[in-house]
């Protein structure tokens, strides 16, 4: 089968099409014929650094496709079922390929109202947003939620999920993307290139920070007493917890986890018309390097997707 591989760590140019054996599902696993695979910042981080392994791994965690075969003990799915999910993260999954194996409960049935390309844009980013807002921050109706990079992959989904939870949502993004972020349901939008978001967004209950760096310490200054900063950009952000605690605030760095129940909840939001991924660009599998080049510029609105089945 065709897959995207790399022999060395480095820039997008290290990615290439390779021929590898089709995997076989083990106990509690399914074999998925990949129709589309999402592209995420964790992909180019693993490509360039090797991630936790420190060595080249088969890239890709977002997947949407059809079940080809089931392993011993799997009763949730049958061949032909349409599924989507985020297998194995932070371990390698290899979604940039024609087939992959996945633990059955790292997948869920694909949203009925989405194509495979659209569904493949969701798992990593939407689960990140859902777990941050619901499991980590426990957002309640009426709370004020500030989403940084609100037009980005995680951000544009976090805005919609926060609105579904009944929050008052404020997003930061460039002026050219304000109409887009408002169309997602944001109540207020701040142009971070011309305005300081700290005085512009006071009394915040929850901040979702996908940017990192100086955004973390500055975001603490927007929070009301007891408010929470959820950092997603870098493990280095975990150090903000002590700073926050000293001011009567909360802060934490979170890593997305495979989540069958979360995927079902996301699919329900989609099929109810309350959540929709925005696709910035679609590339054929062989052009994975081009997708990485575009993504690493940091100006993408929504998500990038690789189409595997044409």
C-alpha cells in the first residue's frame, strides 16, 4: 500500500511516498481503509523532532474511512462501516496511508452529514477543544471564554463548542478573519495586531491558548478570580500553574487523548448543525509535503486535509 514516510528528521522535503505492507488488525482492533487524513501541528512537530520517540515515525492521527476488517473480539463495527477518529496518540498511528489499524474504541461512527474529507478535519482539533472546555475547564452557561487564534484549526472549533455550552465567546484573530470568526458564533472579536487583548477582554472565566509564549502570562491577566487558563501550545506552559495559583487562578497544560465518547459527542454536535469544520485546503496524499509547508506558515484558516481515496 502507499503511505507517506521519511528516512530522516527535517523539513517538509523529507516526506515521500513509500510502499509498505498493509497492516493486519490485532485483537480489539479494526483495519480502516483511509479515505482522508487531517493535517495538524503535531504532525510537523513529529516530522522535524521525532516527538517522544526522537526518531522518524509514520505520521498522521486524524482519519476518516471505512472499516475493511475487524480483529478478534470487536463487535462495535463491521466491514463497510464509516468511521472517524484519532488512533493511538501520542503513539504513532500512520494515518498518512491507504490503510491503518486502530483500537476499535479510538474511533466512532463518522458524522452522517459530513464527507470523509470534512470528518478527517475533526478528531485531533475537535477533541482538543472539547476536552479542554468540558473536561479540564468545565465551562458553564454564561461564562466568558477567550479563544486565542480563533480562526485556526483548534480555535475555530473551540469557538463553536464553547457556544454550544452556552458561553459568551471572545476570539482573537487578524481583522481579515473577523467575519469568519463571528460566523462561527463568537460574540466579540479582537484584532491582536492592533489591540492589546488584556484590557479588551476583562473578567474572563476560561482562556483557551493555542499560541503559547508570552500569550500565557498575558492571558492570566484577563482572568477573574478562580478563572482558568488552558494551555495547548507547549509543555513549557505547564510552569504557569504555580504562577496562577499564587494569584487565585488556575492554569494547566493539556494533551489530547483518544476518546470514543468524545468523538460521539462531536458527531452529535455536527449532525445537529451546531459544529462544522472549515477546510482551508485539500491535497492528494502524495502532496503531504506541500500541506506541511502551508500549515507551518501559521496563517491557515481552519484545517488542512489529505485526500487518500480520490
